[in-house]
């Protein structure tokens, strides 16, 4: 592992880090596999799915095990995320899991709320 500090147990800090790093690097990272993008069941509402996204490829790579061992870390540009993905996820009633830690713990965010957060940052 590089000198990059991994995500910890402070979920709010992980979320803030997601916003800051995504803004500075211009992209986020998801996991794509043979069946499409990695989704998991919400911890808050079992009827909803969550698309986990990370602000660094190393954070995503940690999760390429078990059910996701055949998945690859794939970048998504901020432009694509803001213009296409978040609206599409909202229409699909899918939440976003920004910077979930190695235990798959983290915030579950409504896509349009995340869109608003990024627009407020600009």
C-alpha cells in the first residue's frame, strides 16, 4: 500500500474527504465487473441499493475481494458524475456510498443531495 492514509471509522470525515478529493482530482472511482457496477443493499433501507464510490483508486481496490473479486477499479470523471450519473441514480432510486471504509461502512447519500454538495463547493 502507498503512503496514502486509508479511510477510518469517522464516516463524516470520510465523506468530507470524498468531496474534497473528488473536486481536486476531477474523478471518482467505482467497481465494474462482469455484471455491471458493484451495488450493495442499503444499511438504512433494505429496499434500496447503494453504489459505493471512492475518491482514490486504492480505497476502491480494497473491496475487490469475495463477491467482487472479478471487479476492476474504474474512474468516473466528475463531469460525467455530475451531468449523467447522479441524475440517473436518482431516477433508479439508488443511493451513493461515498468513501466507504474497508468494513463497508459509510454514509448513504441521495444522489441529488450529493450533486448539490458539489455545486455548493464550486
